[in-house]
């Protein structure tokens, strides 16, 4: 199998996606489409569980742009599921850069909005963010 490297002189549409501590930098190239490169690996190799790959394809299904783009992603931080959702967010943002009219459908599906839920920081005097030391009566 021959992987096509992304050429730097070709026009692309860029979007940054974030989820928890994952950050995905997404480039969409107008091609015959279908090829997904994540950190230099095909999506089947990087996300070996099908539901994770399904998360990546959701913005294309909602916007009706299936197999229209070649996707090249650099993602770092977080866990596997968090990375998949960060890539989904980045793809949705890049699709809006490609065509502003897609924004309504993507927002209705919830792919444009940044999910701001992150881990709460630990507080002093506590064991975790909210877990207090066990109370002893005597």
C-alpha cells in the first residue's frame, strides 16, 4: 500500500479541534477523497476500533461531503476517544472554512461547539479535586 504524502503547495482548508487535553490540527485537501492520515498513519491503523473511526466521519455525513476530501491530521495529547472527538471538532471547523453554509447543520449536530469539560484541578487539603480525607471520630 502506497501512502500519498501531503504536498505543501496544494491548497487546503484548516481547522483546529480540541477536546479535554487533545489538540488536533486538521487539513482538508480537495481530492477524490477517502484517504485519512492521522500522525502519518492511515485511520484504520491509528484508530483500530470502528466506533472511533465512525466518530471521524460524522461531520462529513451531516454536511453531505463524504469522499470529497483527503484528510491529514496531526493530533497530540489525551486519550484515544478524546483524540477522535478532537479530530471530529477540527474537521467540522475546517468544513466551515471550506463552505460557510455548512455551519448551520454542523452546529445543529453539535460538532462546532467546543466541549469545555476538562479535569477539575486538585485543591489543597483534599486528596483529589473534591475528595476530603476520611473523617475519624476518635
